[in-house]
C-alpha cells in the first residue's frame, strides 16, 4: 500500500472512531465496533492502531496538531488583531463543520482528557492546547493595547470569545442556527463577537 493509501485508510478509521467515541464514550467503545462500522476485521485494524488507547490518542493528537498549525498560520499573518480574530472564528467553525477536527472533538468528547493516562502523550496534548490559547490571548492583549478592543483583562475577553464559540457548537441544532448556511453563520458570528469586544 502506498503512503497516500495508508494515510487515507487511517483517516477513514479515525473518522469512524470519532462517531463511535462520541456516541458511546471511551469506555463504551471497542475496536470491534470500529472495525464493524467500516467492514474491517479486527486484525486489519491492528495494522493501523495497536489498541483502543492508541486509536483514541491518535484521534486527539492528529486533530490538535492540525489545528495548531492552522492557528500558527493565522497569527503569523500581517493583519490587525481584529482581522486575526475574525480568521480564528471562521477557522473554529470550519474545523467543526468541514474537518470535524480538534474544536469539534472537544465538544463531542468533552471529558476526553479524563480518559487519558498520564504520560508523554497527555503532556503533548496539554502543551499543544496551551499553544492554541496563548496566541489568542496575546492577540486580544495586542488589540487592547492598540485601542481596537475594550480595555478589559485579555483573559476575560478571550474567555468570553471561547464561551460564545463553544455555545454555538453546543446549540448548533437549534432551528435558527441549523437552518442557515455555514457561511452566513460565520459571517454573523464574527461580526457579533468582534464588534462586541471592540472599543
């Protein structure tokens, strides 16, 4: 199998695993259930993942690394703090609707960190998670210093932004939210959030 074929199959397994983990939780998920959902044998699944724990950690780490890279790209651009924040809001929603990536996973698997053993992988997740939050807080602090955002504690404003984004994903099935296009939702949300914290 080519590297591209291997990676495509691996991603297919991770996508199926996310559905099952989000429905049955970590304890209620088995490798047999993931294999059955894909029409694989359990030994075929072992070619890609050695255990349920390996599959779960790969799901979290792969999505978190991808999100970290996309956020680094946003904050490396020569834009105003408001422009970066708008890009972040759009990324957050795209990650959920299109990629079902890390931000989506943190809502579908809310207590995922509780299911993880202490060790290098958990430490890496903590490190990468901080790498997502810290540049956001720094950008908000920069926006405050430049007079773009309200003169408040940047951690407070950053927490409000995250709470609003999280609230959208939690309540995404509400008729008013589910009945509009993703582009319209992104446009409304970044306008409301950015205007809401603007000076």
